[in-house]
C-alpha cells in the first residue's frame, strides 16, 4: 500500500526501470530543462508553482536513481524518507516497540 502511494521516479523522468546511468542522466537533463522555473516565469502563478514542483520532483528522482545504492533500496520498496535520511537498514523505529 505504501509503495503504491509514493512518487514513481521512473515515470517522473520518463524512463524504464531497466534504464542505465546514461539514460537516467539524459532523461534528467531533458526534464530539468523542460520544467526549469525560469522557462515558466511568464506563465500564471499556478503554472509557475506546478513547474517548480515538477522541477523539485525531477531533482529528487535523479538523486535517488543516479545513486546505485539508493536506486536498489527504492526498487526494493523502501521508504524514500528513510533512504534520504540514511536510515533504514539497522535502524529501529521506536513505534515498533509499542
């Protein structure tokens, strides 16, 4: 359930799950240029906010998928916040005790 509600970084970058490092980098550059907020600064406030959100999501996707360890953990279904904080393996959630 949790996995189905998280962001699909492959979809954000428009790549397949089997994409290699070169394909990930190429897709990131293309999407970053497309959604860079400076390219949308003449649009409405709502469109600019959407572009900023997309640009942020593209950066997150690249940060996860370009790092082999983070990508493997993402693909295995681990929580993104745990991946970004460097926790997950070997850490304990206090709520698990109660």
